[in-house]
């Protein structure tokens, strides 16, 4: 039963694991740059969920040509295209803030920053 | 669809790279692991018949994103790593494990991968786009048709987000020069 689910729902379990890895990095990594990487891993996990939902057996990419069907669903692809671009914008802003924090405090270590903040 | 060898290998590669990015102590090594991760994910999109997403992920995720990270690294100094991996904090692992189990518990409720009757694939909206996109927009690629025509306002919103990100990045990085 469990093995059965694993062979038919494998991508969804990968989604859960990617979300977990991303969350762990965001919470646990002391380095601010690595926290941004964790945020991106979390994001990609959600992308995998959407793209997997759009897939259908024997489906072709949604480029409409005579007699090429069936196609996978185009709508989740569009949403994820938008999300990828928004994700890059988010990363750019986050990294700019990281660089700014470094130029103000001279460290990227979370614990050191907290100490500096309390002093 | 039962899992194929290619997909199993890809998923293993992707999860391994994600773990590497999470645990490698050296920041440059973590960024490289993340670049490999993005590349693996973009191949995964191709396997899932999403070439548009795959191209974007390869160009933006593996390309631009890595450049951004390297730029951030070259403007900061991280202390030299004295070990390969960070120590694993088991309390956080337990917390995150609980979260993963919670998400994992919802998986049996989802339709099997590739089910042609799943609500997303068989749904009215998807089928409408596939049936009418070419007739109404004369664009063969349904993803482009939806992105630029049917959901054009969403894409305009995306443009606003990118514009604000550029404005914020520039204003955050600008040094105030007090003469």
C-alpha cells in the first residue's frame, strides 16, 4: 500500500522533502546567504507540486498542432513561469539586503548579528 | 504513471543537491550545489513536458540566480569553513520532520501522477485554453497564449513586481554620501 503510493505519487513526496530541506535551511543556517538559498529550495518544491499536477500520461507539451494531443495542462505552467520571475526578484532584493547588512555590520553570521544588535 | 528510472535518478540528484546546499558549510560550495540543483530541476520540468518552464528555470534559476549569489558573495566575506558540513541540529530536524510528515499525510488524497481525469488536467479551464487558444489568439503555444493574452494582466503585475524589485535593490545598495 505504502510502496504503491510511492510509485504513483513519488513527486509529491519529493515536494514534501524539498519543503522540509528548504525550511531547515531557513531556520537553522547561521549564514544569511544560505538562508536565501533555503528560501529558493522551498519555492522550487512548490513549483514541483504545480508542474506535477499539470502532467498527464502520454501528454505532449501544450503547443497546439494537428493531431498532437493529448496535451498537459498549460495553466500551471503559466503560473509557475510568473512565480519563477517573482522568485528571482525576491532573491535579488534579499541579497541586496544581505550585502547592505554586511556593509553596516561586517558579518553575515546570524548569532553575531544578534549580539551586535543587543549591545 | 509508475516511476521511471530517469525520474528516480533525477529526483535523487535534485534531493541530494538540495541537501548539499542546506548542509555544506562553505557558502560558495552551497551556491554551486544550488546551481546544480536548479539545473536538475529544469531537466525535471522537461521530463514533465513543461519545456517553457524548463527553459526559464535553466536561464533564470541556474543562470541569473547563480550570478546574483556570486555577486553577493564577492561583496561579502564569509569566515573560512573549518569543516565540510554544518553540524545537524536535531531539535530543528524534529520540527521540520513533523512539518514534512504533515504535508506527506495529505499526499494519498491527491490524484495519481499523470491521471488524465485529475481536476487540473480535465478541468474546464485547462480544456478551454487547449481547445480555443489557437483559434482566439493565433498563437500555437498555449502557455504563451495564456501568459500574454488570457492572463495578460497577471503578467503586467509580474512586470510591476520586477520593477519594484529593481527600485528596491538600487535604493538599498545606494550609499548615502554625506559631504
